[in-house]
C-alpha cells in the first residue's frame, strides 16, 4: 500500500495539483489532509513489511542473516533492506520535517518535496523488483 500511495501521489496527485487553477490555500489544505492520511497508511505498511519480512527470512533456508552479502540472494536482500531504510528516512523527512510546514513552502521547498517524492517512488519500484527477483531465487 505504501508503494501504491507513492505512485499515486507522484503520477496523479502532484501533477493534478500543479496544473490546477484552484486557490493555493485550498490546495494546501487538500495536500495536508492527503499527506496526513497517507502517513497512517505508510506507517502501517512499514510495520506489515517488517513483520512479514522477518517471518519470510526465518522460513528461507537461503537467508544467512541481516545485511549479509555472502551470496547473490543475501546480497539482493541486503540491498533491498538498505533501500527501504533510505526510503523510510526520506519519508520521515518529507512527513515530519517538510510536511509540517507545507503552508510556508517557497519554490525551493516545493521542488525539494517533489524531488524527494520522485526519489522515494523510484526506490519503491526498485524494492518491489528486488523482492520479485529474490523470491524467485529463494
């Protein structure tokens, strides 16, 4: 759900807001409400991913432990974990630092917010691809 929310935001919501003729105040209100709802989805999804990841790694005989680069399978899992950590960091920064001051955004802040969204979305796609590859290998 977290990845779907990122994709929806990057592909549909942000371009719609950018091209909208609505007053900036109403768009900010919409963005804040959307952001608040998506934050709940993101936190629940991260917890779900963490729990299922732990359970699946314990089931897999190929898993050699957290951040183990001993073979291709474990390297893929480790890279995936590192990407998720980066995504969580970006998400926390966007949500709890930038997101709290959306009303005061200038052009530089808007650009940073959008770039971080795109980076997180691309990282999310990479994580899903790595998950598929490691599932086939494991």
